[in-house]
C-alpha cells in the first residue's frame, strides 16, 4: 500500500481487525452447530451478542466514519476503480450501520442464538408452539431493524426488500416475482407429466450404511481438491458452509435415515460453496479485507453449490463414473446398472423436505417460502397461522401434505435465525447456474463430456476465471449479463429441466 495514502492504510487496519472479530463470531457459530452441548446455548448467545455489539460499534462509530471520509477525500483522478468501488460499498454499509440502535443489534444476536436453540428442540419434538414465541420475537426485531435501515437505502424499499439486501444486493419483490412466475407456471405441470408418465423401473431408496456414506463423501471431496490443511468437514443438524478465515474453510453434512444420497449430495453442495469462498479475490490490497473480496451475492453463491450438486454430481456421466464405487462399497448393485443409479440420484418426485428436493420441485419450495415471508413480515399474518398456511400452499404447489410440522414449517433453520430475505437466493442460484452453464459449454464444451473424461478440473478452472474473481465489483444480475451476454431469466433452467426429464424417462 502506498505511503501516500495514510487514511487508506488506517482504514485497512481497521477493517482487518473487524474481520478478525467477525471470524471469531463465525467460529462460535460453527461450534454451536456442530459440537456445542445444548446447555451451552444461553452462554453462547451472550458471547455472540457481545461480539455483535462490538462489530456494530466498529462499523458505525464516529472514528470509523472519519476514517471512511478521510479515505474518500484522498480519491483523485488517478484512483483505481477498485478503490472507488470499495469506498462506495463501505459508505453504504456505514450509513446502514449508523441507522441501527446498538441495543437492537444486541437483542437480535441474542434472539438469533435463542431461536436456533429453541428451533432444534421444537423440530426434534415436532412442537411448533414451542418455537412460535421465538419466531414472533425475531419477526418483531427484524421489522424494527428494517424500519431503522429505511433511511439509509439509496432507493425506497419495503421491509422485506431491506432485509434481503445483505443476501441479494439491489433485489426487489417485483424482480423476483418476474423471475419466479415462469417457475410457478411451468414446474407444477412438468411434475404432473412425470407422475403421469408410463411406469418405469421404480426408483426406491436402497440402504447405504453410514460408514460407507462417510467414506464416499471423503472420496468425493478428495477428487474435487479438498485440502485438509485448509478445510474441515463436520456433522450438523442442517448442512452449511462457513469461512472462518482466509485459509480456514468449514463445511458440514448430515446422514439422513432413508436418504442414502443425502450426505453425498449435501457434500457436493456445500463443497461448491466452499470452492467459491476459496476462489474469491483476496490476492492484493483491493480485496481482503475490503468488500471487493466478498461474495457477489447469495444467489451467485448458491449457483456455485448447485452447479456442483446438480450439474455435476447428479449428471449421467458422473453416475457412470461413481456407480462402481457405490457398487464395490455395498458388494452388490441394487440399482441394476449405471442408468438405474443415475435415476436414483434424480428421483424427480416431489418431496416435503427442501434440502432433499429434486430439481423439479426445489424452486417451488422457494416460491412458497418467499410468499410466506412476505405474509409474515408485510401482510400481517400471525405466526400461529404459519403451519396451516405452509401446509395449504405445499398442497397447492407440490400436491403434498406434511404429516408433522417437523417436516413442514420447522424443517429449515433460516427463520430460527431471523434470516428473512435469504430463501429466494436458492432459486436464483438455479437460474444463474443454468445460464452460466450454457456460457461455459459454449466456451469449453459439454459438461457431460468433461465429467465423463474426468476433467472436473476444467470446470473449476472456468468458474475460477469467469465467476469467482468478480467479488462485489458487480451485483448478481450484472455478473450474469457480463458472463453470458444477456439478462438473467428462467428459460435456460427450464430448458435444462425439460431435457433432463426426457433423458431420465428413456431406456438408458
């Protein structure tokens, strides 16, 4: 860093310390969801609340505001665009943080930790009334947060839109409705056509012992570049990826009874997230610890995890390469060959659980959650009505009726942590993944052919050069248009699904 920019030097040091505090919070979160005993939840809530308060103070204090202003004053006509973008993003976040009451920040951190703990108990006991008070409080606090942040937004936004900005910068309800409308219109019919198709060999789950699942997950990670010196895989109630530091990447998975591929596919999914984190730009002074070194958006993040889970691990070429490993591990072939194994990886039948959903029904899960979040946050729906509303909309979109709230509105951790505005990023990830996959294939060839040849490194290389380096220099839709040459839309994803349904219905 140049000695001619002392304010920028001081600002960088301030951001570095802020990152250290944030990484401590991430470490505590990872511990909370992997090995922390349940009785530790209240103290963990206090720890996280203290860190949240300190982080808020660092990101909103007069001293920090003076640092940002001084760095802005140093800008001149020779300043690189990366520096301007970093300061623009820091100014936006500073304005937001200064709008927040520190007491609200602390209360939210406590409520999130409490909500997480109560959710785990309620889900295990199938007891929504146990969780309802915590959810009601999180909604109240998030509404209050949105009200405080409203003045800092560069354009007028609704409460839900304000809460969605950290996950999907610049997103609006209108744009999401536009993108999701083709999914809600076409996917139910596609599901009905699959259900009505002439019966083929039934695809039933076959038991894969837990030790074999663990072994295969490890083999998958090793084949995709897992580095034990920088990465760690653990078990948790809900799979997730977590970056603790610039050289410390964690993922978690879970083994689900009756779902023999759940851990394997979750490993592929979460490793996709981790690959993206590992590939974000951190190599010079414009990136770490600056905003440009952060993920573009959660939609882009999800596009990477879904690429590795769906375009790679659920592909026919991948099934042909991995079927022998599963067969050797079991000592038998319950799928009757590689084609049957591929069909088992892609059951294409609606299910109740989002994280176990097939590609056809997954986005409908997200459309439903988007609608319910709007109802809870902006349309006055009482928390007590959530289970019934969930079950009703599940029946309308997927033709299914949850028997319990544990497999209904209690299945996801997001609302237990007040993460309203997050869910749409999952469906956006499908759309983005499909559209960038088309661009990838135009440049380096068929994804299936590359997988069949064992060239997954070529896929990583393309993503590493075209997607990962953007960081926060653009928002998600700008990235997609820059990489693919056209605006984000649903057509590539729907075309991909129609083709896959046709292939899975064939004779192999």
